[in-house]
C-alpha cells in the first residue's frame, strides 16, 4: 500500500515516543493542555506502519535501500 520510508531506529523512536505521549495523556487527564498528549498517535502510527507522509512530501527516506 505505502512505500516504507522510515528506518529501524527511526521506527523504534517513533513507537516509544508515541506510546510515552499517549501514556502521559492517561496519567495527566486533568491538565488544561493534556489533550496535546494525544498527538502521540501520529508518531505511533507512522512507526507501526513504517511510512511517514511528511517524509514522502519532503523526499526523506531513513530506511536502507532494498536490493533485489
């Protein structure tokens, strides 16, 4: 479906940061700006899928080239 443009370390960092932000939302729901933690959904999903639409627009690719 989508071409992979997110490499291994980038994927891991996106998943960890996304999960941490979402956890922050559930740990700090009473804060006035706590809804901003839900932005962690973006790096989490792009890390799990291995593709980033912004990287596609900018022509960035952090994954190694596949030879075949």
